[in-house]
């Protein structure tokens, strides 16, 4: 069996730190890679070794597969963990890793290829008996006329989706037949630009559904289990904003049913390692397959909180050839966990990205609070990468306690220097609709108004106050440069004074 002693983490930010910590707890050495923009990033300093792999632009650094392979060989790493994003779902990169004699800490290449192409995934899942959203299921490219005919047969509204990739790119909602042709054209162009593949297909649009995903784990011996569900319905432009586990709308019977289907889906592609099967659930609790993500998910911490299973370390053990340590009956859901993605974006200004240096940082702590962050005080938020600063995760015995704890943690969280989505998350936690669990995938677009308006006068006052605080701290720091007398020295002085007074 392969042996892992040193791992190269082919990523950056909070997920690179997360994987490095998992490796350290298993006694494994770590190798970080970084672009010129990330030279001072926390993951660079936490790893045992670090190597620069190029310019800030991702294509010339984190997406350059050959550079990463070269560093792995140079550092004598045994395996590569891709994290999420970048090359994590690249079958080509996985093949390059294995061709170089390294261990790929992820699923088999076949599974990545089959699930990475949405049309192939639909055909594979249909054959396996997994319930599907009505739509076009052929793996070949369909003409615009064929897509138009299929949409009329399926019935509007429909969703035009890219066959390759994800993240909301190449996706368009269409409510009227006369708008379909333009939607197909735009979706093709966007998909070609994002993925180099202009194929699109049609699905029935299930409005106001719940986005529920099932975490699966599988080893190299055919053992596959699920770790329950996550509710990822709070989304903006198909990007998740808040996730929670378990889901307010999933009872134990539905959980077991969806879990069994997810395991069936994983077995259909001989899956091993960590993966996620995503479903859309309608108002009648009918669920349909959306896609399978063949990697570690951003929102994996909520599952870790409620199951007590460290998913990153399980991926490392599985890649080493070990059998799963758990059976399905061992998996119990304990309490409630929530995650807020804290982004460097301005929710009061159309979620415009915010860049700059973090000049003030207060991270929340306390019982049941976890912050997975890729920044520290002084970190630079650059325009080159994803806008996520950190993930704030909380656990409570009940959903109500988790909401209260999340609100408290959000109010404690202070980030100065860039605009963030913290105010949006606080308002969401205060929303009675959210508190009641009455949310859906279109909630942020249709049923929620972010009403925080920028107050220029308050901003000026805050700026003056921050200046005074910084000035006071700098003076205090100068005084503290002269080391204060130790308690032992003070005690000696007092004893000497007492002797004189006698």
C-alpha cells in the first residue's frame, strides 16, 4: 500500500491551511505553493516547506499543473491534495499526478471525468435509477433547434446549463419561449469563455426548491457511506452564502432515502474519497439529482461539526489505502451547525468586490465557534482570486441555539480595511423567514432586501475614531518597548524599602 509522509497542498487561502492542519495532526510533513501575490500568506508560513510557482494570475501559478508537479518532485512529496477549486476536479491533473508516481488525494480519474461532464453525469445517473430533473440527457452536443424543441416538450420555465464546469457560469433561467434563443446564445458564450466548452443542455426549472446535498465517503475497497445532508438553499447567483446541517426540511426518513440514493450514485462511478451528491427538493419533498462534486466541498465543516468526523483526515487515510473506519450505522447527527461565507464584497453596492489590506481584525471565539480563515492582520485582499476571506462556523444543540450563537459571533467579528458581507449575514440571522426555515434557492433574490445603507457621516466618525485608536496604540507600543520591571524585581525593591523603614 502507498505511504504518505509528505503532502503538497495545491491550493491557497483557508482551504490550504485546513489541509495543512489535518496533515500536521496525522504527523505528515507539508509543502505549500504560492504565487507572488501570496508570498506573505499564512499558508506559506504554516507549511514545512514553501515554493513560489509564478505570477499572481492563477493561470500562471495555481492552475499551472506542470509547475505544481515539478515542485512535488523537487520537494520529494509523496502525494498532492488539491483542496477545492483550481485543479481539484481536473481529471488531467489527477492523471499527471499519478503518472509522476505521486498519490492523488481524491477520487478516481474515471469518476472525475464522468461527473465533470454534466450530460454524461445525467446519463450515468439515469441508468443507475437515480431520480432526475426532466431535461435533455444526451452526452452529445445539441443544436439550438433541438434545445428549443426539448424545452417546449419539457415545459417552461426551464434552466439552460453548461455541460462542463459549474459555479453558476453558463446558466440562465428562461420563463418564456421567446427568450430561450438569446439565453442559449449567452450561456454558450459564457461556458466557452469559462470552461472552453460551449455545450449546454436544458433542465426543468424547479422554482423555490431547496438545495440539499449529501456528503459521501468511500474507500478503495468499495465501502461507501453518507454523512447526512447539508442545506445550501441560501444562494446568490448560484453561489452559496449560508449552509447548515441538518436541513430544517429533511426528516429522518427523507435523510435515509436521500442518503441511500447518494450512495447508489457514488457506487455507479466506483467512487472513493470524499464527494458530494447534490439534489434539488421541491415543495412536496420530491428530490432530483443535480450533480456530483468530486472533491472536498467548501461547506464540509458543518458536517464535521454534527458528525464528529474529520473529512480531510479521512481523505488522507483513504488515499493511504486504509479502509473506512465507519459503517453507516455509526453515523449519528448531533446538534446543528451553520456556516457563513465571509466575503470581501459590498452588499450595499451590488456586491462589488473589495480589495485592500486588512488593518484591523477581531476574530470571534467561544463555545461552538470555529473560524476557517486564510488571512491575518495585515493580509492583502487581492483582485486575483476568490473574494472569500473566511468561513464562520458555529454549532448548537438546536437550530435556534445555532442561530443565536452565529449572530453573536458575527457581531464579534470585526474586519477593518475592506468591506465585507458581515452586515448581510447579521441581517439574515435576524430574518424571521430564515429563523423559521422558510427559505429556498431564490430567497435572496425575491424575498429578502438588504437594507443597510452607507451613512457617510457615520463612516467619517468611525474613521476619526479609528485614527485616534491607532495613535493611542502606537504611543502605548512605544512605552512598552521599555520592558517593565519583572514581579521579582518589584518584590526585591519592596523588601529593600521595608528594611530601610525598620
